[in-house]
């Protein structure tokens, strides 16, 4: 089989054979092969120092999880963060698994090995002005997505994205709504949302949300209560990809940042509530988070916003 190492092959030669296999057999991109090469160079260099000489295939097969952890510890001491060490571990895993596949010897070093814990990324919220622009501006009828019934699509998109920002819904939650759920019907003051895991929650509905949905509802006249609230050009439930494309096209026209996405409106809802003094547990309930720790990510966003304001305004910030 292509790239199979010989029994006496040294680690550096095995690395070269593995990278050639990635490029030729797996058709990996040049940047990917280069990154794997750097990571494995760091790994083999560490093992040479750790073991007192360049490892051959027998030495690699005899590695234990403690050896890999020692490598990760050395990289941490060199200043690499969790994300970089997780990437290097992925490179090492791929290399050792390839050796096991071609050499036929199980690699004990991978047994029960866990990588560095990665912190979830801090949500990227829009500013209040950007959020308002994304919600209201998307109704412009010259929007490039408007291929059929442009007036209906404009009203639908304004209603949908106002709902995401005004109520903090996930896109899937909003698109899962039926006409019977609409907050504009019967003067409903709260929206019953079916979230992750089939859990229901009640979300208060702002007047702006009620008005946007009421402006869209005439386009759904004659539909049954169990029919979808938001529909596409052909009358079926609106596809998430269509909604994402709609805001993607609009943000480019309007000069909004690239992170102006449907989910960013949910992030913005939470961040702006927190900045306005809302209780973290109340925000957790509104978002439908099972754990408060998930909601606490928004405190980092708000702290970052406060720090940015301080740096702009405080005379001693530099």
C-alpha cells in the first residue's frame, strides 16, 4: 500500500511518508500538509529529547499516554494555548493512527487520551445600531434575494429577523413556529417556543415584534392554524439556508460586519439585555439555556464592551 513504512524506518522518514500520503492519497491542501508537518516536527523533536535519541517505529509504537501528555505539557510551557495544543494533538493522533494502520502495531499512547479543554468562543454581538439596521433594513424591496413576491418576502424577513432580535430566538425555533403560535393573534403577550430537547418556554413579545408580524400576516391569509408561519417562495416552511442567505446578502449591501448572522441577533438580544441591567438568570430563562454557565458567556461580551468604551473615553487609557 502507498506510503507504507519499512520496519527500521526512523521517525523523520515516517513523518515524510505520512505527509506524502496526506498529499497524494487524501488530497489534503498544501496548507494542511504544511501545518501537519510543523506539528509533527515539534512532536518528533520533543521525543528525541525525551527518549534520548530519534525514535524509530518500535519506539513510536511503545509510546504511552504519559509521553503524549508530557509533549503537550512542554508545548504549554512554551506558551502554546489550548487551541494550538488541541490542533497539535490532532496531528499526532492522525500520524500515530496512520502508523498503526500501515505498520500493524496498535498505538497504546492514544488509549484514553483526552486533549486540552477548549473554552467556547465568546459570542459576537452586534451594536444596537447594527442590530436595528439588520432587522429593519432587510425589508428593502431591492434586496437581491427578492425573485418572487418581493413585497411578501420583505415583510416576512422583517418579521423573522425582528423576532430573532426582539425575542432572542434561535433561527430553528422561529422557523418552527406555526400560525397558531403567532403573538399577533388574539393579543398574545408571550410566545410559546419549543426549544432544544423539546423544552417549552414563554418569551415576552415586544410591541415592535408584534407589529412586524402583524404586517406580514396578511400574506398568510387563508392558511390553516397548523401551517408554518414563515414560508418560502413555493409555500413550504422557510428553509434556514434561505434565511441565512437573505441576511448575508443584505449585510454586504448595508456594510454590516461579517458576523451579522441570524444567530448574532440572538447574541445581541442577550448582550443588550445584560448591558441594560437584566438579571443573568432571567436571560437564561429567555434564551432557554439548560445551564447558567452557558448564559455567563455573555458577561464576557459585556465586559469587553465596557473595556472598549473605557479605552475610547478615558484620558489615561494609553
